[in-house]
């Protein structure tokens, strides 16, 4: 039961969650402000390839995530026997969940050809920025873990 609360804490107390929540509030409650913001003339090629950015960021998250859980082949056994390893695994699982959820959200916005509408372009941008924050978290965790292992050995 304590694990469920920890997972919920990791999910709901994060920069990604706050950014997405704020973006959704603006999207739903201030939609006229976004609609009246002006028409952005985006290049058709930019719209055609827009999904590459969130897809690349999500791919980087998966790559960095594996390096967070398996930082060093030689020291992996000691690392995996660490008593608080389950907390790191919880952060990993939630980070991957966030990455998948936001990637699919960007994909559906892109596939629905909604990027020409300012409101949907704003939401797509918020999801992409949240993905970038998520990836940076994985990268910083990898650095911190490698640093800790160097100090340990």
C-alpha cells in the first residue's frame, strides 16, 4: 500500500504534471485567449514533420532510462541490492509512463491535423516541453547515479 502512495506522489508532485495541468487549464478555460492570439502561419513541412520532435525526445528518455537502471555492468549487483532501489524503479516507471502518455497525446494531436489551430498547437507545445523536462530528469538522474557509484568505489 505504501508503494501506491509513493507512485502517486512521484506522479502528481512533478514539474511535468504541473506544466501539463497548467497547460490543460489554459487550453480549456482560456481558449478564447488562445484563439484570438492570432494566426500563426506555419510551414506545411513543419507541420508534416512536427511529431519528430516529441518522438525524438521520448526515444532519448527510453535510452537514458535504461542507463539509469543499469548504470554499470560490474556494479549492477550492488546497485540492485540497494534497499531504496524500489524508489528509483518507481521514478523510472512513472517517467516512462509520462513519456508514453505525452508522446501518444502529441501523436493524436498531430494525426488529427489540429496543429493549424492555436489552441492545439499550444497543447502540443506544452506536452513537448513536459517531455523535455522528463528527459532532462532522466539525464540528471543518470549523472547523479554515476557520481554516487564513483564515490562508492
